[in-house]
């Protein structure tokens, strides 16, 4: 157990050190690729062959997000938390028990995938919202439609693999470039509409 903790803390430190290095990669695609590869390597070091669980959850969630737009948040939540329950009880099914810190990675991944599905569903543009004053701002964000690769990059980005603090809007390049002032304008307009009701 002590060795696992030392490895985990060492990987956290490596993640912190790699942050500025990744940030200074000039090309956005290469930055994203480097971040994802580093994240996969870290998950593999912690999980070993149990990395399969993370890949499986990411693949299924990518399919859910791609093909079940209207209900992706519900389906993702049901699947992800059900799979997390299965993952935590693999020993009852005769499967090997995953390493201790793999549980943390899987829980973080579950929250990230459900959060991503909620963000995607939240940006879907409904006919009823066309009546709103700032429909042009809402239209700008209606077409957020990540590819399989985008979901994979988001799931295994080094910045959120061990600590899970990153939302898809914070991750540069995963769902496209969301400008902070546009997002602020959208949120402020939503708050003002809530006051008018």
C-alpha cells in the first residue's frame, strides 16, 4: 500500500511538472495529443491491465454522446454509475481486484463522462429557446458536437486524470474554442432572463 501511495504522489508531481511543458507546445493538436498520451501513460502506470475499464467507459460514453443527444446525460449517468458499481465489485464476478488508486481514476472518469454528457445536453438547442432575446448567442453554442477522438482526449487529458478538476470548457481544444467573454455574456443573459420571469 505504501508503494502504491508513493507511485501515486510521484505521478501527481510529474503531472504538475508536465503542465507548463504541455502549455508551451505551440501547436494545439500536438499539445492535445501530448496531453492525452501522457494521461494514458499515467493511467497505465497506476492501473496496469485494468486500464481496459477506463477505455471501455470512455468508448461507451462516446457512443452515447454521439448517438443519443437528447437523453445523453441520463443514459451516460445510468451507464457510468452502473459500471462504476460493477467495477467496485469485480471480485464478486471472479475478476481480479483492480489496484487501489485505479478506483479513484475510475470514479473521476465517471464524473467527467457524466459531466461532459450534461454539458453536451445542456447546449442542445431546443425550438422553445428560439423565443429568447439572446438566441444568437445560444445558437453559437448549439453545435457543440465532440467527436469520438475529442471524448477520448477529454477523458485522458493529463490535467484531469488523477485529480479530475477540469471541465470540458476549461480544456483548450476539446470541444472547440469557447471564448471567455462569450461564455460570460451567455451566462449573464441567462441570469437576466431568470429575473424577468
